[in-house]
């Protein structure tokens, strides 16, 4: 979903008369592993890296603070919330690319179909509608569990995608991931409800059989291929759903606010950033590229693809470009409302290991390798080892 921005690098090369070497474009878990390995063994030689508000604290020793390299006027054009997310203990370690939080994607042709409405009413005694709660989503997803050609709800079954669903669901049940002393705090009713919901969706066939092996891209592809009635996704990938050449459901899907839980709505969120590592060989050139990749035109390019920009001026421009009553206009309104429910993982220097402990144990519960209770206990035990 973030590839379109890198097409601007050829434009930048023409501007400066030099070549930009792209060493790797990787999913974040793989990127984190590469960064930790190369910086840890001293072989890293990068001038700029892509990182994320939840992962940067684990990389801080390899990043340059930017407060003395960028002036106040340069920073004033970014939304204060995204700058706060890019700070670690008050110091700025990256420039924000976006604010990332999810919406619900659903097949409006399914929800509005008269035969489906009658079938649902007969089976449940309720009216078929766009889910407003996770309990409703569970019921609707189960109704459309008709694999292998159609599933009710596609979601990631591994890595940050699975972690994120557990994280937000547990919060929506009134839970807290970590205590104030940064100890596991999810072995409770909220944790059992959150993980139990995901497990039940999978075991009832409401989610694809391949779920435990899927990350974000595979989930999005499933929905775009017409194999899922519902999913959730980040703003940056919106263009892949709307573009007919990339999506079989273009014109038949719609968007809605994220469903709420028993204790309200919390949406897993974060911010992608660009940062300058300590290995930088030409600080002035790196700063120039950093500015280019986060400037007005770069953020406008990404926002027109769907990304929620970190610059308020860009957000105002793309809103103004969206015709009244269009899907695009409604999407911006939904993202505005959703931003008030953004739920950010805690900043922690060992965050990648904490996240890995959570998703691996959650995945084992989904696949039936262990019970929900045993999975939560294993998560907590692994996290205690990580932060001890």
C-alpha cells in the first residue's frame, strides 16, 4: 500500500543529479529483523530508513535525534499528534508519513440483498445490517461463512495484523495490555473475550482456512477477489480496492466506522515515519531526502491513494477534491471520526519481541494448538521474560 510514494524517487534523482539506492522494501516484521541484525553486528550503512511509531523505540540507539536538525517552522506543518508519536522521551526521532488507523470494509451488495436479508432474519430473528458492534460482526460473518468461495470476515492470522486485532479488541472489552509497571495485564475477561472472538470466527469457518498464514496483503487480496463479505484495512491501501483493474469488488463494497466492543471503540493505530540512522554518510543529503519524502507533494500523492496524511494542509486539500456524497468524501469523514478512537501500543524498547510473543501465542489458539486460557498464559510468560 505504500509503494506509490517510491515512484517519486526517480523524480528526486533527476532533481539532484544523483542516484538513490533502495536497499530493501520489506514488510515491517522483516524490516525490523534486518535493521536489528545489521545495526547490531555493525554492517549497516544506511542514510535513511522507514520505521514506525511503535518500533522506533526499539531502534533508538541507531537513530539520530532530529530536533537540532529541523527548525520549528518545518515541524509546524505536521499534525502535533503525529509528531508526538514520533518522539521518544521527548526527542524527535522521525518525520511522520501518515496517521494509520482502520475502517470496516464490507460488501454492500451482500448486506442489501433481499434474499440474504430474509435468510438472516429467519436464522437469527434480527435484521441484516452493517455491523455496529463486534458481536454483530460475528453474527454477520457467521452468516456468510460459505467457504471456500465466500467467507464472512477476513483478518490477519499472524504478525502485527493479528496482534493488532487482539490489542484493540481487548481494549474494547475494557482491558489493558500492560500495567503501569509494564507487566502483562490481559489474563482477564477482556483478554478471554478478545481472543475467544477471533478463535470462534476461525473455527466456525467465518474466516478463511488460510488465515493463520496470512498477513495484511493476503487479507486485502481475499476481499478484493470477492471471497470475503467483510474485512478491515488501513487508509493507504484504499486505491487498490477502488481501482477496477486491481479489484473485483470495485463499486460493490462500502466503508463503515469500526465496530465497537462491550466497553466502547478503540482502533489499533500508529504512524509510519522516516528516520536518519547513526550510520548516515552524508547528513545534509539524508535530511534533503527526508524532507522530500514527507513534503506536501509526497503526502498529497499518498493521500490521493487513500493515506491519512500527517500534514493538515494536505488533508484539507484532498477533502476539498472529494465530490460531496462520494465514497471518498464519506471515507474522510469516517477517518475523522475514527481518529478519536485511535489506540496506540505503548512505547517500549523491546516492543518487537512483545508483539511477537502475543501474536504467536494467539495464533496457536486460533489453530487449536492450545486453549484460549493457555494461550493468554503463554503470552504473559513470554512477555515477562522479555521485559525482565
